[in-house]
C-alpha cells in the first residue's frame, strides 16, 4: 500500500523534469541577430580579425557549439518524456495488478 504514493511522486518528478527541459529550450531563445552579435563579440575577443579565415572558422565554431547545445537539450527533453511515459505505464500496470488481487 505504501507504494502507491511513491508512484505518484515518481510520475510528478518526471513530469516536472520534462517541463523544466521545455522551459530551458524557451529561455535559451535568442534572435539570429542577437546570436550573430554575441558570436562576433566572442570571436573578436579571441583576436580574430573580421573577414579573416580565423574569424570565419570561429563564427562556424560558435554556431556548431550552439547547435550541439540545442541538440543536447532536445535529447534530454525526449529522454524525460520517455521516462515519464514508462513510469505512467508501470503505474497503470501496477494499478491493474492491485485491482486483480
């Protein structure tokens, strides 16, 4: 009997994790112009002169870094969704088994 409240806690935590991941995605949004200026500042701060091949490479690295971070966030959100769905299915299965007993 003490397991039922624990099941609800697990589902709530997983749902909260999914919501948190979604909020991270939304709060990390910048306009393309803001991203470009931030990248320009980063590359200039590292000594790359505007228009040089090192500046171009730096700008591409900044975009790749941003793309990688977004991909990790999306993968984390997807894993949270999978875990929440698995927990929900497990909870329903346990509920059906308890009803049979």
